[in-house]
């Protein structure tokens, strides 16, 4: 039976249909699934955290290559299907729950054998919470070494954007790692097909943040403030969003060698780092 047929059959048998509100577009194209797994370069030493395992098409392929897989799925109906689909693998731990609230540390402790100091995250992400999932993983104290995620193509382009087209999402991902698009998946590879095409993004996380920043929390306060009105000039946006005196914000921009009339999307990571450092001096340690 084809993968589409198999998924349909299992859903029907369980009396389920895909839930749009949970981003349930299942990947039923074997080639696309294999490309995701390939991009993760799995070895028999790897622990994989799979996000949004659904009916398990990807989970099976991951389990065949990795040492262990912790598969998280929010929908209890799908968890039952997933259990039967991976029943012949002894290295899959299934967790029913919300990836945005489950503690990463306890998820990883479910991987019973070997060292799980290092782990990789793979997932065909539920699109309605893509940014929240990425933020959670990247900001965690237990960061993965590698992320391979399928996201909407337009979101993938935003993640890998360069100065001129940067966004809060691009800065957030690029601060922690090097993202690149490793493949495109047409909407027709999913059941049901979503409205837009998707792309596979691989992010290699770096040991150190990719910009020299003393206070990561403050750095992101400044970046968020900068992007709060992305079409406005940076100087005005920062004065307004950070509630700092205009002359001092202008002086901080000068010291950071950034023209006050620039827009947030034109700044590089290094420029954000310089700016947050200079604004720290203006705002003082309490902010
Ligand atoms: N991995 C499967 C595949 O490739 O066909 C399913 C991918 S589907 C795009 C996203 C999956 O994430 C769905 O099964 C959905 O139920 C699940 N999901 C949605 N929100 C979730 C959350 N907050 N935590 C965990 N899983 C979630």
C-alpha cells in the first residue's frame, strides 16, 4: 500500500480526520521523508527528538537510523496510531503532550541508553507554532546540536535572510546557528495538501552565539524593540519602544556606527550586538 493509502487507512480505521487547527498536514511522499532524514546525517549514536510525530511516517525512518527517538505528539488519537506504526522498533519513546510546555530535560531523560548530552531535533513542524517551537529550542539551556525542520517555504526564506531582509525570526535563529535551506517540498507531498509549498531547513547550532553579546536577554529586548515597527526609522522605533531619551539613543547609534535613519531589517548580527551594547550604557543595568 502507498504511504498516502496507509495513512488514510489508519486514520479511517481510528475514526479520525486531519485537524487543521493542529497543523495536521501529513507528509506522505517517501522521497521527501527520506530527504529530511538524510539532512539530519544520523548515526547509530544519535538521540533524536521528533516534534509532531503524527501517524509516524517520519518516525519509522528516524528509528531505523538513530540510536533512540523521543517522539512528541499532542493529539491522543494520533498517538495510538503512532504506537502501532512503530511497535516493531524498540528504540522509540512516545510522549503525548505539547512541545511548548513539556520540559526538554525530562523528554531527553526518556532516551534510556547511551549518552544524550547531544541530541538532534527533526520534525515536520505544525506551522501555526513554528516560531514558538524554534524559539523554545534555541533559547533552552539544553540546546540540540542540529535542527532539521520542515516549515512553510516563505518562513524558510525568512530564517536564512541576509541584512536588508532580516526579521526577528532571522536574528533569533542566526544568533544561535547557521541555517540553510536543504530542500523544497511541494504542497502535493502532503495529505491534505496545504495552501503553500514547504522547505526543509537545517540549522547547525554553534558552540558560541554568533555575535559578541554580554547580556542575551537585553540583546533580544533591543532586537524586539527594533522590529516592533520595522518600516520606521530605527532611531524613532527604539526611542518609542525602549522609552529612552531621544538624544541618548541617537548618541548610542552614533557610537555603534549605525545611521539612525536605517530600518531594522538592514542590520547585521554584529550591528545589533554593538547597538545593544551601547544602549545598555544608556539604559543602565536595571532595565
Ligand atoms: N510528522 C508527521 C508527518 O511528517 O506527517 C506529522 C506532521 S504535521 C505537519 C504536525 C504534527 O504536529 C501533527 O501531527 C500535530 O498533531 C502535531 N502537533 C501540533 N501541535 C503540537 C504541539 N503543540 N506539540 C506537539 N505536537 C503538535
